[in-house]
C-alpha cells in the first residue's frame, strides 16, 4: 500500500501473487554451475583438559562466608587452648619446650590465614611472649640450672 498525501486510507486488498511467480511452481534456487560440493565433516578433536582444576578445587575449599568464619573460629579456639595450657604450666611452674613450640606453630598457622591488622597485632604479642619464654628455657638449660618445673 502506498501512502500519498493526507487523504483517507483506501480499501485493503487481498493477498496477491508475487512478481515472477507462475502457477504450479514453488520456490527454486538458481542453478549455480561452479558451486563446490559440501565438505565432509571431520572427526571431533579431543576435548581440552581443564586447566583451572586447581582453581576450582581452591574455590571449593574456601567455601562461603559462613564456612570461612567457622574455620576462623576453630583456628582461634585451638590457639586459645594452647594459650590456656601455657598459662597453667607457667602458674604451676611446669612449662615445657614442646608447649611453647606448639604455641609458636599455632600462631604461625593462623598468621598465614589472616588479613586483619588488629589480629596481626595480637598474634605478634603472643609470638613475642612465646619467644621470650623459649629464651628463658634455653638460658636455664645452658647455665645448667633447672628450668621452670624441672628438678636437679
């Protein structure tokens, strides 16, 4: 329908025949003489290995925020347990080298998993105190004196 002017629209006409179409003939593609035959499909190549497997495992290992919090509370509980043992050993005079080494090891493990500056400060203080107590034990052993809790 052709729009011309501002006059009223004319009557709608029915569907007509397409130009160049003749009765009884359907749609045909023109015959192209130089067309190349379709190429045969080759075999499928091997599937590439997942290069990010370690990344997927690491992501699965970290879990969500609740899982990270649960692990942090668990690690903190372990450090507090070791600190309680050291405190009781200091009070009773039976502090051992192995207890201080366990405390130092627990602090180092926690330090690797923290990003909090305040927690880093607390861990520094614990590690310093453990180093002082280790030095006291070593000095007592080198001087031939009985260490705290040891008898001659």
